[in-house]
C-alpha cells in the first residue's frame, strides 16, 4: 500500500472510532489547558483572554467539566457530574472555541483517547463557562454533541436555562443550537477589550420532545 493510500485508510479508521463524553479528571488539566491556550479562535486581538490561562485540577474537581473523547473503549457517554468558573471569574465564559492539535497525550491522559473538546457548566450561576472544540474535530458535530450533553446536565441540576457570555465570533453557533440574545456584556479592560453578546439557552424539554423557549 502506498503512503497516500495508507494515510487515507488511517483517516477512515480514525473516523470510525467511538466518541464518548465523560467526566473530566484532574489528570486532564494539562490537555485542556493546551486546548484553551492554542485556540485559533483567540488569535490576534483576542489572544489576551487565553494568554497564560490554566484549567487547573482544582477547577476540574470542583465543577461540572466534561470532555468529548475519541477512541476510548468501555466508557459510557453521559457519566459523571460536577461545575466551573472561567478566566476572569464566574460569568466570563469563553464560549465556543477551537483548539489547535488533537489534544492527545503520549500517555493517553485520564482514560486515554483523543480529546476533541470540552465544556464547563457553572450550576451555581446557571452558566456555560467554557466550551472549546479542537481544530481537528471541526465539522464533526462535536460542539452540538457537547451542547446536548450540557443541557442534560443542566436539567439534572434543576436548571431551566443556561446563561452564555459568548466569544463574539461564536454567537452564531449558540443561536444555531437555540440560544436567545438577551443583552451585551460591556468590555472589561485590560483583559477583555470588546463587548460580548449575552445569551440564554433554554434546557427544559417540551412534551413534544423539543426544547422550551419560554
């Protein structure tokens, strides 16, 4: 088999691997930090928001942080619980972002596999604080998969809706999954130099299986 054919076969094999969502572990901290800091959604003028940002083990253990992982056997999607605060404190989530690379560690990290993305839900303030999807996973529906999982977590915590302070370029994504624009959060220099859209995502289910919009 030629090199090109081998690479194509490898891509097909990788695409066939299962994707599960599991509770993040403290040992995932370095991988999630790299995903945040390497986000191409935060290049240029947005870089200050993630410069030096760290997803620490204490953050992961204290909050509902979940990761989408590819290539892990024997892990059930939707397992676990926990919530979080974003850079700059609670209520300043980054929104939907992209991480360079595939998030894979040589040691496989906690539970192994390739981290495709993650989210953090703050139950106390009913807010989606962090959500990032790796560049290599773009176009595969990972963001929507994470949103659906997050909505289930929010419902289990007794929430009717979740607040989102979005990265400006990501507002369209959140609107596409049902979030409604409710206002604007003013810039907070020197870290955040621009206004950000504030949205609310309903999470309660209607009798017909849809999501209530209030």
